[in-house]
C-alpha cells in the first residue's frame, strides 16, 4: 500500500520530525500535527524551510486527544481526501517526561489513538501506531520476539507509558477485529539521532550533552543493564516499509547489537579523550529493565531488504556533530 498524502501526529518530535522530512523528500504531502508538549519547537521552522516542504507541508499545532474537526476543516479537501496513511507518533517517550505527564501519556495513546483511527476510517487510510519495546517490561528472555507477552509492572512509575502502549496495541487489534480494518503497529526499540530533545533524559543524549559540557558521565547502577541502540534513519526506513505493507501484527524495529550502559559510556568517553571524563554511578531507578534487545527475525522476513546499517559508533559521531552545530547556532 503505497503512500499518497500522510498525516503524522507527533510530527514536531524526534521520530515524527524525521518521518516528516523523509516523506517530504520522497515527494509526499504531509499533514504534520503536534502540540509541542515534548518536541523541539525548532523542528517546525526546520521542516518548513526544506525546499520539499513548499506547498506540501501543512503544519497544525493541536492536541490529538481533543476533537480533530476544528483543525481538519481548515485543511484543503484535496489534501484530506487523499490521505493514505496516519502515522500516530504523538506521545511523551522518555521516562522523565512521561512520568511528569503520566495522564497525558495515557490519554494520547488511548483517546488519541482512537481519534486517529476514526479519522483514518473516514478517508480509507491505514493507521500505524508507534508502540514500544517497553511493552516487554523487564524481560525474562532475550532477544525479545513479538510473541513474548512481557513482564510489566502495571502499577509502577513507568506503567503509565508501558500500559498505555499495551492498551494502544489492544485498541488497534480490537478495532481491526470489529471493523475489518487493517491498521498496524510497530514496536520501537531504543533510538537515537539528531533532533533529540537534549533535556529529555534518555541515556544517549544525556551522555553526549554531559561530554560536550565536560561533566562526568552519569549512569544508573553498575551499568550492567543492556540496550540496543538504533540510529533514527534505520528506524524510519523500517517504519516506512511496515506502513506500506499490509501487516497488522506487531513487528520489532530496532538494532539487535546489544551494549551494556557502561560500554556505551565508555564509547562516549573515548570520543572525547581530551576531556578526561569520569564515569559516575547513580542509584538504579525502580523498574528499570535489565535487558533490551529485539529479535528482528520477523522484520527481516517481512520488510524486504531492511536491516539496521549504521553502527553505534558512527551514529554517535553524527549526533555529536548535530549537537555541536546547535551550540554554534
């Protein structure tokens, strides 16, 4: 199912802005929706300045949990009627932000998801919901296949995000079952790259910002917990292929190369030898997963030609250059 016009919620955020740019550069019209509760406000002028955005980017500042009609009516009919896909990526996604906005996180993944499907059903579009590896919780098995049901605390400090995404998946599944639609969802593993919010608290951006500032690199516990880091370009390529498919079941998208957090900190440390950075160990937060690594068998089978290609060491260099360019701006 190829793209025509695309509506992207969370288009001002990290992943949403990259998807918006990618699709604009491929010649598609994009309706970009965001209320900038967590996204960088600078992402909007950046996207609007792209040559490909001329007459093809329609930016709407709105809360997708509120009724859509007030802003939909301001968009041209020729754009709305040809929307083929709705990429629902609106949600706080870093632990400090979704814990601060816990109720909003639950609403955007429930009410917001339902509104996205109601709109899509009205124009014959396909929804792709941004789910997460967090639905696996603190896993008992590694790597995590899509068939794994997870080990999640429903009443912990992270549960507002984990359970909101699990509910969003169930809502998509049930909607398809009852209304014979073909909406889908991807389970996104740890992703990094330019345009991450420097203050959002995720480990890669934290370490790079600390390094650039010449401060000690802080990690939780002994740093033995593992993550698998996917560069944003690789992730968006996988999402694009999934959206164009007819798949309705979940697919993991990420990078299956696994690192301990201590190893990540040591890589960052080596990137700045002149700064002689120390590594400091902080108290482990409650319910922090010990392991996170995707089983990509299904993705490589169904998303023909896709695989993560950018090594962590190379991606961190790209991200460092972006952060340095922002500091000079």
